[in-house]
């Protein structure tokens, strides 16, 4: 099982999934995307071609075959681009969780996407006050509000600390990649059994532009909507997600 993390976190976001999957007998590989966590932090390479090449390097270095490849949020883009750019070599199944694929940006032919001005606010917020912006972002990530507190303040603080281990260059570069890359024409290259999971209260990556479209473009995929769940359902619905992952990857 290869787990590709979301923005602006690192492999630690998968703690609950890694524990459940290894307890179920699976080998789990999670790595930090370039620019994040303990990975190198180059000045460039934060486009999906390069990131898919990095994923390829991990798969080849570990000599992986018949693996299940799962991507959360931004990581869904790496899953799709790995299939379109590298033919999905070594991958037997694919999973998209709260994924930005196929296209997150609002355009004339993608009306349910995120407006460009909202995307611009991400870059402006990061440049003006990165800790302040990311602190607010993580609350939205989990659907945190005055009356709804699905995660602890310690969880939010932990995520902020993880996010701040990245560089400003990598954080900005990856934000540009996941918000503007159109993967609609590449979805059909995913030619293995696929599971799509998305929360219908996701305010970070709108389900209509992403999860619903992905399911339409991959009509044979299994599509599960988590009612009432926000973007960060790997925490807020961790038990259900773990069970769904184990069920999907256990099938012959």
C-alpha cells in the first residue's frame, strides 16, 4: 500500500491508516513529497510531472509490484499523473480520497470548481502570514467551527507544525499545481480497479467538481460518499475509512 499525502501535510497524516493497515497484514509505504516533511527541499519541481517522477523513483527503488496506490487531496493528482505518464507500472489498484482530481479550478466548462479569486487568496495569505493562513486553513480542513469541533486543538497545532516544516516555495508551488492542473483528459488512463471516497461537506475540495466528476469519468470505479464529512476525513471518519480501505484492497 503506497500512501501519498495531501497539502500542506506530510506522511504523518496517515498515522491511523498506517496502523490499521499494518495490523491487517499489509505493508505500508508513505513518503514525504519533495519540499515537505523530511524530504529534500529544492527550489523547483513542484509540478505534477516531476512529482509523478518522484513517485516512480520510490516504486522502482523499492521494487514494488501489484501495489495499491492511494492519494489524498493533492496526492490524487500524483495518482492520476503516474498512470498517464508512467502507465501505472507496478500498481494493481488505485484509490482517490478527498482528491483534487480531475479538476479543481472553476472555469466555464467546470462551473462547480473553486473560483480563481479563492485560489489567489491562498497564495496571498501564504505570502502575507504563512502560519496565520495555515492555522485558519486547518480549521476549514476539518470543518471546525464555533459549535462543531470534530478535532482537538492539539490536532490543529500538530498539523500547523507539520505544515511549517515545508518551505514557502514548496507550499506555494504545490498550491499552484493542485489548483490549476486539469487532469480530466488523463482519468481514462487509470486502468485498474479504483475506489473514490469523498465527503459531501468538503469545503476545501468541492465534491461536485472532483469526486463526482471522477466517478463519472471512471464509471467502473466504486464511489463512496461520506455524508456530513469534511475534507480531513482521514481523521474525522478514520474508522470508516480504514475499514473501507481494508475491504477494497483485500478483494481478489
